[in-house]
């Protein structure tokens, strides 16, 4: 499968207080590359919009080997990994200037009809989306079993800056809210190195959302974004942590 490559430099606004690219920045790099590659294949935002369709990220699995530093030159490769008829799969590899692995990821996407939100079937488009292929970026993203929320939830409104071009809660903003929920002290000592995300429902302007967090092991959590109005889980994810490298 043809790869799409971007040469990137880590900017100051991509980094945290330790001068390392944040998980949110790396996630944004991947999504922007996915949009750009889809555009070159005539399956981009504009083409789909003209046909009353839009892309939705359904699942993502990320393994972070290391976090690049400010001013590092990095290379992002992404490619279509085919379809099972419903999901369109896409994989990512991010490497440093010497070819060392920074990150690998695999994602699953849906195309939905704007009006009725029905899934657009990809079975008849094998030229662009061949049968599911495994190019060994990492394992496929999987379904995360929902959990009951054990704590009292604190709801806050969706903000203007959290909405995307489809007027939905931005997929990366879920991750940002979750990380902020852990607080500065925890994040000073821990960094996520394995993240799996299931997007379940659309968040919209006017929604009030809360972060529910449950410990799985001493070094991992399951976290869910919950909507106040109907108690729906909009997104659930697991995060595994390691001690932060502050050097």
C-alpha cells in the first residue's frame, strides 16, 4: 500500500514544560496526515462533503516509544490498511532523524451520511480500500468494554475551542480533557506510553461533559467521557503509564 510521508519539526507550541512533544501534539500530527492523505486519494473532506458524507474516527491505538524534543526533525508515514467493508483502517509510524522509532499507531474510521448518520459501506471501493491488510505498524484497535463509574462526576460545558469543523467535540480534545483531569502533580511524574480509544457518540455544543476515571492496575487506567443530559458514554479509553523522562 502506498505510503504518505510528511517531514515535520517539533515546534515550541507542540511541547510541554519539559521541552518534549505532548501526546496531544503527536495525535494532531497523525490526524492531519490522515486528512491530507485522504485528500490525495479523492476521499478527503471536500469530496465527501460534496456527497453529503463525512469521516469519523472510531478507534485508535497508540504505542509511544519516546517523545521527541523541541526542534527535533521527525518523519511521519501513514497509509491505508484496507477495509473490512465497514471500517477503513489506517496505520502510522513516526520516526526521528536517524530512523529511530518514536511512535506507532493503528486507527479505524467510518464514513457516515450527514443526514441519517448511516454507515457508508466500502465493499464496492476495493481499488482505494482493498481487503484489510496488516502491515505490522502495531495491533488493531479493539473494543473497550464499558465500566460502571464509581465516583461522583463533575460536569463542565463543551467550549467553543473544543468543536471541530463538523461541529462535533474534537476527537483530540477528549484526550486533552482526560490528561488535564490527572493534574499537574501526576503528569510531572508519569507519561502515557500506550493509549487505546473508542469513540462512541458525538459530543455537541451545549453538552456538559465529565471525566470518569477508574484504575485498572498500578500503572494503567480506564477513562470515560460522560454526557450529563442522558448519561451517555461519548468516549472511553485506556492509558498505561511509565515514569516521566525529564531529561
